[in-house]
C-alpha cells in the first residue's frame, strides 16, 4: 500500500471516476480477499454480491458526505452507478420497483452482516432492549481466544483502510512527515439509548458504554459523589495522527494513521499501544508522541513501555496528584518527568503545584523552571537497545553545572553557578559514583525527554495536542463526515461502528489531501505560516456620519 500517489477525483456527485477511486482504495487495503476467504463455504449457493462492492459503496458515500445507510449503499449500487461502474464492482444488474429494491437491500444487508460476523469481538446481542436475565441468556458463546482473534481482524481492516487513504500521498508528501504523532480517544456516539435503571432494560447496542469528558471517560461520579455531566452512550475511538514540529511551515497534511475502538475507559493504555504498534508496523516513522492525562495514568507495562519500545518519545501532562517527586533511583529524583540531583531545593520541586494552587505567579514559575536546569542529571550514555540509560551528577565533568562540596573538582572556579547548600548526609550512589544506570521501568509512567514546563515542552505539547484535537473536530464536522451524529451510522455493534468510523476517517484524509494539494498547487516551497487573522479593527468602530 506504499505505492505511488493517486489523482483525486473531483468533489461532488459520485461519478465513475469516484467509484473507480474508491474501488482502488479498497483494493489497496488488501482486505476484501481476506474477508472473502473467511466467508468461503464448500457448499451452498454462492453469495451474489462481493464484499468489495459493499465496502466500495460505503466508501463512496463517505467521500460524498452522505449518511452510511445500507439503503443508500443499495440505491448507489443498483440505481445510481453506471453500467461500467457496476461491472467494475461485480454488481449483478439494476433494480426497478419497491420489491426488487427490497430484495437488493437484503443482499447488501446480508453481505455487510457477514463482513461484520468474521471480525466481531463482541458476543452481545444487538437491536433489542432486554432484561439483564435475557441479555445473559442470549450472549453468544465464544471459545478462548476467539474474541481476541476477531478484534485483531477488525483492527487490521480499519487500519488497512486508513493506510489505503494515506497511500494517495506521493513520495515527497509522505517523506515530509518526521514521525511526530498525536494520540487521543474521542467518543463515537451510538444510535442507541443507554441502559435504563428504571425499567431494568439494556441498551439496544450493548457494546457501548457511558462516556464522560472527565477522568478516564468511564466514571459517572466525581470523588465527592456528584454526577458528572456531558454523558453519552458511545464507543471510544483511539486515533493517531501525524503532526509537524512546532513553528515549522506545513510540508504535508496531518492525517489519521491509526485507529482502534473500545468501550469508553476500557484499557485506554492497551488500546493506544495497539494503535501505535499498527502504525509502526506499517512503516511510519516514530518520533515525539503527545497525549493527554488519560494516558499518563495508564499502567506503564500496557502503554508507556510499549510506546518507548516502538521508538516514540512521550510528551505528556500530569494530574495535580502526580506532580513533584514521582520516583527515585540510587538517590536521583524523578521530578515531573526528568531526573535531578537529590539535593534539588524544595521550592523547585513544588513549583508546578504552587502555580496550580495560585501560590506563585507565572513569571516566578518560569524562573524556577529555568532554575531547575543546572540540577538535572547529565546524560552520559543511552538509552541502549534495552532502554537502560547512564546518567551522571551535574557537578561532575569538565564543565560542572553545580558547586557541590561532595565533588571537589566542582568547587573552583567560584562563579555564578548554583551551589548545593545541604548535600545528603549519607550520599547515595548518584553522589559517589561517576555515573548511575537507570532501568527503563523505573518511573516509566512519568518519564519524558523534554523537561516539563520549559518553553520547548510547551511548544511541542501544544503542537501535538492541538493537531489531534483539530482532527477530532475535523472528522465531526456535521457538514462532512459528521462522526458525532449517530443517526448517520445506524447499524449497531462495535464491528459495524469500527468499519464506519474507519471509512469516515479515510474520507477525512482524502478531504485533507485534496485541500492540501489545492493550497500547494502553485508552489509547495512558497507555503509559509499563515498570519494570525485580525479579529477587530479600530476603524470599524467609527460612528456613522
């Protein structure tokens, strides 16, 4: 799927050119033959409609900003496409009349349900509001490993669809990405009411869960027992997007490159790690990785360590209870993601906490963040292939940053360097050895390469977070993909919703590429950062007359 770029079809109605383009993307994904092989039977009547035709029709609807209804897919395949397009997709003829249309719709619906059946990780029944007892009685039995295998097939399909949309880029556009990645989970509301406490009935789409903005997106009450607002019955799409360095002129469009779906708050770290692993396995560069606090609190072995093993460099923020000293190793203190001297003054340790408590000003906080610099341990070697890193005391070396009585060589010359006034009474290894070795699992949840609160950290974190939040808003635009409108995606179940979401993200990628190429049609080298728009002008306030 890393072949040459494609010429984009003109925006507007679904033409033969659009159909051929969508069919090419489905072919580039390589998933239609896989689905057909999984559905193949040695006996029985052959299925008259290929999976490739249904997936192509749904992608055409997404590209045309139309709802992803199976009735619309039926109308497109049997009533709107030309004979050449139907022949390309293997669609048997046209229909006329309500009964013929209903028969064609049943074929489309059956084919789509078959596609979902081979990759549905959920055993729960859909489309019925059942009592708890009836729901348990109708749960489909799955052998050990069956759900995991189905989820693997589902995520392979959705990420292959995204990769097919990315393959539209030419080599120059693709090479311009430097590996910066934004990761975030966003709600995908479902066409279903949630379970009712009053009636005791389940949701008609039990694969979903309650989504709230606060916390890990699944708690319905805060720490004081008060109900949290902004709740919807939804699934949660974890999306990875490319991003560019802060301040750099645009060199390629920022596209969605990975996705996975799960219940809100269900193992966000593990889901994010699977998305990143898929991105890296498809040959995308790895680099800076920005994410919000929901991932900071994930288990290190589920997210942070796998992300680092893949080659990503986390850039993260912390909750209030995660600030200050986060870990220690051989005397070294991990303070907000970076390793420091054990004699780091208390006011520098608590600077961020006091800022959030409004105990100090922003100017004083910035000064204290700068003052942390000389106390940070020096990188001597690594991280190596196993993630181990060698760090040395900041008062050692030919150019010591601190004056420390435990390091005689640092005492001269007596210049304006920071001075250790209270060294540890029992010096740890950090203070007595030339260097210490820190393993990758120590403080793995909080470690990051950029010192927290510095201008470099702020610029990088803001660029990555703004990019992924911008993509979420872009794909939820009600005039186009409208991912936040559940009425446009009415087939229930995590498998169907994952396919729909992937198709909408692929269409959003195509829309971004089209806008990018229109912007750079004249001269790609002439693209510069757009000037900030002036929202007000004094002459506009002049009184009439």
